[in-house]
């Protein structure tokens, strides 16, 4: 049995996720995914580890088991409600080597650095320089990172820091809620890169990568969303069930500044192409929506889908990852 599996057998998951005093918290990740990320993190006894995104406290409890009593775990979250409750639950279980702090995790936490390992359960806008600076030489970071400047276009990256330089060793399917500067209550609305949002008559939103070309009234985003919501042309995708992780990764790697992500109905993401006068997306359920049957954006979208099918619906792990340095850290980009 792996170290993570042994830790999971010891930590009472529902005691954290559905605590009788606090109640169930929606701010939690799938336990199987948590176990995968922690396995990739290679945590050993005695390590100093930090996590970004306290959530229910379950992941912090697993880390505490993995580092053992000689190790140390720091758990950060922007939401004081989550950090206070997780800290109390740890204390009640007699776990004394985890400390929960309310803080903006994108800045790291220098007070308890340097860290042997970092893991994030929220998605920063890029790999922050502060994270790299606060990891020991040879340390590991496992975190979801955007691969395009629209929401939900992410992979999870395993990053080794050597000589102050981060190198991606592996990427795999995954993504978590966007890191925000204040507590997030609406978990269905992305926390970043939403260019227009409607709340009536029903919630909907759109993110356009060409936002720099839009005006101060967000006319391009508003118009594109309106075209997709009212009297849109619809047709089913003829290619069968959509493999969303593969498709969204492929769409992101087009590098097209007209890439678009939208939420037109509850629980359904849509990915596509927009211009100042046209719009077309395909939803998770395989429904294609466009401003017109002959829409130029629809032609582009169909061409992307055809290329994706011809490429064999490549898995995110099959792409070559590279980090590009920016003023605040590093952007992750994938190529084939």
C-alpha cells in the first residue's frame, strides 16, 4: 500500500468534509484527485510542506500524516471561515503540526519558508515567482496552471525547482477553482477572466481571449454572449461524446486570441471562437451554438474539431510543456 493510501486509511475524510459542527463544505476536491496529487508530490517524513487552499482541512490532515510528527504543514486559504474551522478540527484530533492561516496564497507564505514541497488546490493566473522563491533547491510544486487566458483551461503540473528555475516534469488532467483575493461564494462562476456576466433571467457568462480589443463597456463580450443566448443556431456534434479534458487542451493550444469560454446554462461549459461580429461554441453535452448557420466563427470551430479528431483526441499528458518567464512569474504553454 502506498504512503498516501496508508495516510488516507488513517484520516477520517467525512469528519473533515461533513463535520457535525461546521456542516458539509462545498469547498473540497474529489478525494481520489487529492490522493493523486499527493502521490505526485512525493512527500516524506520530516518535510516542511505548504498547501494553497485549505478547503475542508482533509488534504492538510493527509499531509500531516505524510510528514509525520517531525514535519510541518502550513495551510493557506483566503477564507477565514475555512481556516478557522480546519484549524479547530485538526486540534480536536490532536494534530499539532498543521497551522492554518488566512492569506492570499499567490504570495506564498515566507514566514514558514523554505518549503520542501508545495501543492495547490486552487488555480493561480500563472506560476507565481513567490512560490519558486520559497521552495528549497530540488523541491517540488504540484499545482494547476492555466494554459490560456480564459477560465477552466488548465492542467495540473508537477514542477521541479533547481537553481531557482522551475521545470515542468509532467502534466496531467485536472484543475481547481481559480485563486481569488476574497472568499468565493458562487462556485459555479469562474473567479477570473469573466468578461461579461448575466444574472437575469438566468445566470450566464462569457470569457473572450480578445478582451484587449474590447471597449470599456465590454460591448464585444456582451454582444457575443447575447448572440449565443438568443435565437442561436444549434446543431449536434457529429463526432460523438466530447472528451472535455482532451478537447479543451487542444483548443487552448491553438493559441488563437479569439478563443472563448462560456457558461450558457447551469453545469455546462462551452468552448469556441468569437469575433466582434460572430460567435460559435460547443457545449460539454455536444451541442453546437452559433450566431448563424454560415457563421465564420462556426467554420473556425468546426475546423478545430476536425483537427482534434484527426490528431486522435490527444490526452493532456501527451503535450510538451514549457514555462515562459513573465514579470510576475511563469506562464505555462503546451505544444505538440
